[in-house]
């Protein structure tokens, strides 16, 4: 054991002593665990030990007393302190026989979750073209947000610092309900809105409360892997249903999986293909839910980004008559920015209390001050103004993307424009290996998601190009990289 080299009586004793005694304790414990100090070994007397290390006797005593409290050593009155027999006997025998095993790993379900999530989990780095799902954040009105936060009174701040209603801030729930009626055509009471930490937690709450182990759930194929991972986490079985130009084919899904108890859909702007579900298909889906006593989960992850006039925007599935068995999941990660970690679920009145209690045992509630500021942000019209700006900006960036990719690839990448969403899909022949180009693009500094990462059984292949969060120059530069890779 190296000498500590510190004078315990120096002026730095106050700060040095805790570090020294921790070092002595850790070195002794490590020596015991590794077998350097075997069971039955007598430790040196504390004065001799302290002198050898160049520390105070109290430092050694503290370390030995902690080891004794943890069961690593035993003090014998009038005889000294010894390494406990029980501590090293099992470890030493295991080491001698080569039987020491690592801690038990993931459960079968845990491994399925990890494997599913690993295919799509984005890296924890700043978004760069063409990463999908990344909104424009550089022009977000942060100064306005900060001003709204400062407007809170001392009493309001004190209230937000307490344990809060797990269903969410009442003002925020009211603001969300009013916004949904004005923007998405959904009539609901504020009491039906349960605030959560993004849409992923909303899906998790739904799966936890409405599904039993072994229940079958219809999911879109291709579709969002995060939904499948959440279902797996609760023992449900995700059953893939193919898509056509109108979204999930509920008739085929019902025939393939007649026992399904739920369907999860993105009807306004299907992820990742971008198609919209027309009225007839929506009505068929609602009829399926009524007939089978099943639930429909509407993931409206970017439903606010429809670029025609207000009269041309498609309302939510949840706004239709007969949608009593639809649970609506919304998020502010796309409309504002993902750092807020705020979303919500609109649930039938009879389920609100159960969802609130499930939220309480998950992480209690979202940060109170953030909820309060967001409530004011919506109520004062700032969300509407921000979205108006994004609805002008995103179509422009989409046009830049289409033009830049066509030019850089000598016409090989001809993306079709869309009147909604934050990314475009370029499909290639079914069964094509779309991973190599994505890997080469990543090496060159461009984030390019292959469609194959989002399929279960579908043979569809291609690449997804996110454009919403990137300036024109960044889009053009990334397009030149991808175009050059394609030409080679």
C-alpha cells in the first residue's frame, strides 16, 4: 500500500482527512476481496499501520471500523483484528476452481427490449443532418421562455417546488385541452389529460395499464421501434401489420391476429412511410375496436406539421364520432423541443385516476416549474405563433432538401414532396441492403437512417432524410456527401 505522504496536522487536514481515510478503507477492502489478505489474517496494529502509511491513527481506525461494520474484519478482544472467515472463503474457493461467474444478466424479456431498442436508438450527440425527428431549436424563443419563468411569484414558485398532482399541473392540462380542440379537433375535458415525460412514457403507461402478459397488439410494419420495445417491456406481443398507401391495413391485421386487444397507429403522418390514413380507413379501425372490445392508440407525434391552410389540415383520429376507445398520445418534443421532456395522454374519464397513480409510481410527476411555464406559453398564444413560423420554415427546408439531393446525386435521389412531417423517405427495391450507405454516410459525418431499422417482416427498404432542424447550408453539405457516396 503506498504511503499517503500527508501530514495529518497540516492546515489542509480538514479537506485531506476524509480522502485519506477513504483511500485506506478502499485499499484494505480491495486487498481482502482479491485475496491478498486472506481469511484469518491479522491486520497490523493501528499505530504501526498508521506509521507505515504516514497517516494518523484515527484515519486507520476509521477505515478498520467501517470494514468491521460491513463484515470484512472481526475484532477479537485483547488479540487484534482479523480478516473474517466468511468473506473470502467462498470467493477463494471459486477462484481456485475457476467458478466465479459474472452477475446474472438480462432476463429474456430484457434482452428482447435491449435488442429492439439498439436497432434504432440515436446517439447522444447534437443532431446533424439528416437525423430524423429533430425540430428547429436554434430559433426557439428561449428569451421569451425565460421571461415567462421569471413572471412567477414567490408563492407560485414555492407551490411548484412541492409534490404535485401526478396527472399534471391543472393550468397545463386545461391549456392542452383547449389547444387540442382548436388545433386537432379533439373535444376533451382538462381532467382527461395526463401529463407525462414525452410520448414514449405515454405509450409505456398505456401498455402497463391496459395490457396483460401475452396480449397481442397490432403495430405498423414498418413502424416506430420504440413502441415495440415498450410493449415488450410489459410482456405484450407486437404483431406486425403491413401498410399500403392508406396506412395500416386493419382488415388484414384482424385476419392475421384475431385475438389482438390493441392497435397502435400514426394515422395523420405514418412513421416512417409518411402516408396519411383517410376517413374510410379510420372508420374501419374504429369499428374494429368496437367489435373486438379493443383499444386504439393514436400516436400523433408530428400532427401539428401539416403545411396546407387550416381548412386542409386533417384532424386527429380521436376527433371522430365513435372514438371512445381511442387513447391520444401527444408530445411537445417535436412542436417545441425534446429537452422539455413533456408530453401527454388523453384518456377516457374512467381511466384518469389509474393513469395518474401509475405515473406517480414511475417518476411521480414532471417538473412543476416547467409545466407552469408551458401552461403560460400555450395560454398566451406563443405556441401558436411558434408553430406558424415552423409551418413556414419546414416546407422551405424540405424543398431545399429535395433540390440538393437531386443535384448532388445526378438525379438518382428524387424525393417526392410531402404536405406534412419533418422527414422524407426515399424507397429502393424491396430487399435491397440499405445499411451500407448509412454506415458510409455516418463515417463521413452524415446521419442517414435506413428504413430496414424500422421493419419487422416488411421487405421495404430505403433511407429517411430529416430536414426540419437543419439550416439550408447544412442540408446542402450533407446532400453532397450522400450524393458523392452514391456516385461511387
